[in-house]
């Protein structure tokens, strides 16, 4: 059985170009902000699911 695990997504070309224009500092600030946000709003169970998705366990 060839079961797919993990997740995938697509990003519009315009969004990639917009992201590429950001400075390294801006990219790191965005990353810190999104990590702090997701850590604050996810339950422990949701964090575990997210971890398993990243590890392609589910």
C-alpha cells in the first residue's frame, strides 16, 4: 500500500515574489511572530498533531 503521509500546499507566484523581496531580518521577524502565535493558540493535542504531521507520522 502506498499511503501518503504528511502534508503539502501551494503558494501563488506573487506571494513567493513578495516574500523574496523581504530582508533577512524581516523574514526572521515574521517567523518568530508566527511561531509565537501558533504556540499561544494551539492546544497541547494540536501541537502533538502538528509535530506528527511534520515528522510524516500521520
